[in-house]
C-alpha cells in the first residue's frame, strides 16, 4: 500500500468510526461533502493538516493517533505536491536548445558609458537648520513643515479609535454592528438534575418548612419557593441553532465568576438517594473552586448497546446550522465556595463575530455552593411523608 493509500485508509477509518454521513461531517469541518469523500478515497490530499486535526478530534482520536495521522499526511502530501520550481523561473523549465554564451551578441553601434546615478546636490536654505547627513552622499534633509505632525497625529488618533471599536467583542447577544440580529437562536435550561433524577439543594429552612421533593420539571419553581441554592453542582444546558443556510461557528465557551464566598452553612436536601442511566452525556466540566475556572470538554459514554461506545466531546471551533443544532451541557461543581457565575459563548458567522452572555432566568448569575462541614443532610421518606436525616434512615450524609 502506497503512502497516499495508507493516508486515505486512516481518514476513512476515522469517518467510519464516527458513523455520521459525509454531509454531516463535512458541515462540522467547514468543507464540502465531495471534498471529504476525496480525502477518504485518496483522490485528494489537503494542503493543510488543520481540517484533518479537527476531523480526528471530532471522531474521538487520541493524541498519539492524531500525531500518526499527521505523519502519514506529510508523506502523502510530499508525493501529491508538484515539485517546486526555482524562484524567479519564467517560461518552460527546460530550454529548447543550447544557450548562447554570454557576450556573444554584438552591439549595433557604439555604446555610451553608463553614468553613475547618485543624489543630486541640494543647496541648503539659509534659514533652515543644517543637519549633518546620516551617511556620506545622503541628500540633505528638507525644510521641516509645521502642519504635518498635527495632521499625521489626527489621522493616527482616528485610526486607533476605529481599530478599538472594530476589536470590541459583542456583549449580551449583539454583534459588532449595533442592533444587528444574531445569526442563531439559543435557549438556556438550568433547573436540571443529574440523569434527570439526582440533585441536592441547600436551603436556610428547617425540614418542617420545606415541601416534598418536586418532579424534575417543577424543580425551578420548588427551589424558588424555599429560596434553595444548587448544592455542589449546577447543570446548564444551552441549545444553539442557526437561523439560515449559513453556518455559525462557535469559537469558545468561557466561565466568568462574579462573586465568591465561603460555602453556605445551610441544610442540604437530597431529592433522592441517587440514580444511574445507560447514557452519560458529553459535557463541559467546570471547577468553580479554581482561581480561573475553565469549561473543559469531557467525552460521554453510551452503555445502552451490547458494546458500549464513547461519545466524543464538543470541541471548539464547532459549527451549527439550522438543520444541525447542538446542545452544550455544562456541569459546574463547587465544594469550597459559594460562587455566582455566568457563561460567555463566543461566535462568528458571515464576517461578523460576537459574544453572548449565558445567564439564569432574568439575567441573574447562576449560583452554586459547596456544603459547609457539619451541616445537616436530609432525605425524603415517602412512606412517612417527611424529611429525615441520614442517621434516621440508617445512611450517613
């Protein structure tokens, strides 16, 4: 098997591993389906490795596999790339006949000697200050003009202001053009439970003043009624969908902490005793205890079939369209702080770019608090219809 065939086989294996169609993968990569098919068949080798790197990460390839793919691409690229011609070469690479020796052409008449070209002498003006030339033979400096610095400075100021305005990212869902609509829609859900059934709330209330656990769909209303705060973990789901035919590139997801205090000494109320699911969704993990929290992509896992399979994490840049929306799940955890925070989604499309602030209902920051040591932990006893401690249920908190 030649180098190009070996390279194509590796690209084809990545595509088959992912399982998506050429059209779906190509939209994620920002290329046409026919171009991706040519890479997989060996009919073409991309000029740069960047698109292959995105394909490998999208299909769940590890660091070593990506490095090996790049080595095969380099060898295939050397074979497919045409040999470079010498710089400045014009016309056919090989001469049609033997070259004549230099100097074999006779001049038609007498040739005048070439006069040396140099700066013409400049007579200094009597009133202008005389400045010594920086090198021998350099022309004398011209008479300084007084208005030029002022005009030049004004032009620089205008250009600097225009550059600052152009580089300012959008805020609150606005693009660089003031008032321009977003090229995509998005929704935010933050009253989520792990696998739809497990969550802990912190509330500054005794059990007698806390109602029975709600069903997940009513979690937000229940938490608001008792003044509860997410205990230890907050799950946020951001659903993003393009509006038109053009793709929107999601460039990054950033975490901004706007408030940090010690963990709350409130009572903890567990919605159940834990649960599990066959599918662990891919997500962005955020450690709010870190000085500068980052949204770290984490692979998911599907154990519903006979053989489990990994679900590759969303890695930026990532493309969404009207036909192919995406859900970004963020799992933010805190153990040593009571943190207030929000997200910023960076995007670009059709020559525009901006940043959308992702926050809780009403534009409020999300709030996640760790549980202070020694605080009571309650679980709900459905048979008795009341909250009980771990000691009463025979379990430790």
